[in-house]
C-alpha cells in the first residue's frame, strides 16, 4: 500500500498536536526572554517537559570567535510615572515596554530629557515596538505612539530596576541518536542540526512558533524506528547561542550534513525556504521538493537573517537553510506587540510540522537504486505489482514504479526521480520498496 501523503492542514481539525503546540506557546509568551537570564532558563524548562533537553551554559566574558558572551540581564521592575504617580509605561504590563538590556536608572526627568529614551512607531501608532541595546549601554522604553503623543510636559519619575552582572549564557540541546544503520551496523555519524532562537520576549511568530514546532519535530524523529542520521535540536539565543555551540563542538561541526533554522512558521503566507549559501546541498533539494509541492516559495541565500548567517559562514560551511512563512521584516507585525498569539494559526503550525516530517522522510530515505531487470520493461503483472483491473490510464502507483525502474541506474536518487516525474517523494519511495521486495531493484550501497 502507498503511504498517504499528508496534505495541507488548512480546513481540517487541527487536533491534539495543534493543542500541544498552542499550549506550549501560551506558557512561553509571558516569560521575559532576552539573550541571557531567567526568562531563557524558564523557557528551556517549559520546552524540556516534552523532550529530553540538556541545558548548556557559557560564562559571561567568554570569547566566542569574534564575540564576547555578555553579562546576564535581569529585570525586577521598570516604569515611567507622571507627576501624579500614574505609570504611563510599565514593563509589568508588556515585556516589550522595556528596551532589552536596559541599564539601571532612577531619575526624575523632564519630558524633553526623557523623550530620547522613548521609542515608538509613528506609522503604527497602536503597537509597541521591540528594541534591544545588547552591545551599547543604554536604557529606554517602547510604547504605542498614540500613548507617547499623549504625554504632557512636566516631570517624570523613571525607574529601571535591572541588573547587568556576570552570569551565563544558556541554551538547550536535544540529541536524538542515529540507529544502527551505518557500515557494520554501527550508528551513522551524519547529523541533522535544527536551530530555533529563544531570545525574543513576547513575540509569537518571531520566536515561539520555531520553538514549539521544533519540539514536536524532535518528538517525531525520536519516535522513528530507524534513523540514518542523528538529530540535534538547539534552542539558543540568536547569533551568540549557535556560535557558542560551534565554538565548543569543533569535532561535531563536520558531521552536520544538513541544518535547518526554524522561525516565523505562522503569521500568514505560504512556506518560504531560504536556501543554503551554496544552494545545491541535500537539505536544499529535500526542502525545495517538499515546499514546492505545497505551493511554497524558494529564495536564494543572503548573509542576513537568523542563525543561518553563522552556520553558512565560510569558516564552518555548514549547509543551513531556513524555513519560515512570510520572512522577517516583510510583515507589519514583525518585532512589535502585534506579533501575538492571535497572529499565529494552529493550522499553519500543523502544516509546517507536516512539511518538516516530509523533509525528514527525504533525508532518511533518499537513495539511489539499481534496476535489476534493465533490459526493457519488466512485467509487473506476474509479480503481483500491477492492479488486476486495468483502467484507461496507469494510476500514480504504477507510474511511480515505471518512473523508478526507468531511471534507477545506480546513480539517480529517488528524490531526483520524484522531481522528474512530478510525484511526491513518498510515492516514489513506496514504489521503490515494492520493486525491491519483488527483486526488481536493489539499493546502491551508500
Ligand atoms: Zn527577531
């Protein structure tokens, strides 16, 4: 029997997987995440309830290639109060109100002195923007432009009760080992690396979607009966987190055969795959096939974006693609309070997860086969491979067998055949399995 190929989830009941992903995001949303600190640790604890996550730490001040791990930032309170004591902006109301890594301050300032520390979006007056000041010591507040315009002249009390102190950078790692499929039955050494960032406060699409989908993908690969690759999932602050992993694991870096950065998997639009720097790697071929069949979009690499910038760097050359929907900076909710839980649809996350499980299926099972009856077309009927009741045209199952036999020269992969035939990889893979069971096809040793 052919395995059913999952289609887009849109219009179908989202089910228990969607409920799990949603519940995880609801718990993560209010935590005060940043590059470092308790919000990251608390977030990793939530993720670790579903998968065996190991927490890794790198001390403040550690050099990571050209970067230095910053001091740890923690927030107790931060607000601006007017002359009557009314808080006109307060981080307790929304995590985005405080500029990330704001230095401590207690002062009474006139509006003209306060104004340079207030950030808003005049063109989007009803949303709170996201700002950080990781590498420049400063403090500031973000607020709705509408609220900023309403501030009366006068004196304001500013309280930023934060700490910047030596601590650590924290990231999470989930490793799902390969099973015994390598030479001599040993587990293979090739790895698939999946990263998603854990450093954004209170934004659902640009953060939580990658985390919650990656957790479900980790659970999926852990449940596979056989794995050709090991799978490593990093839940790490952007840039520094993956650089810290790369710095600490020089022996593992060459094993990473395929890498994928996950974020922005909700928020509307089709799936968008950003290719690796070379654009012709195994991950590119696998994701292009899956995303293309789902009506998604494929884009070229550029050295801007998320962790793919670090992984694809010439010093590492890890082939890292990125899967999102509408990419960062191309939707008005990006990096604002409007990127909330309502902005992300359950059906989008289920669809993204299904696409990723199909990508895993390609990475695990793509192979070249040799046609063992290559002199013309072998008879399928006597071998029980042809449907007894012939129709007017060969159905997809038969066509998949004919395509597979027709191209299996020991060098052409099943994925290449699927692309040439315009068939789903799963259909061609199922055809190859039936032909192999009938003695017509042999997998080329790899
Ligand atoms: Zn972002």
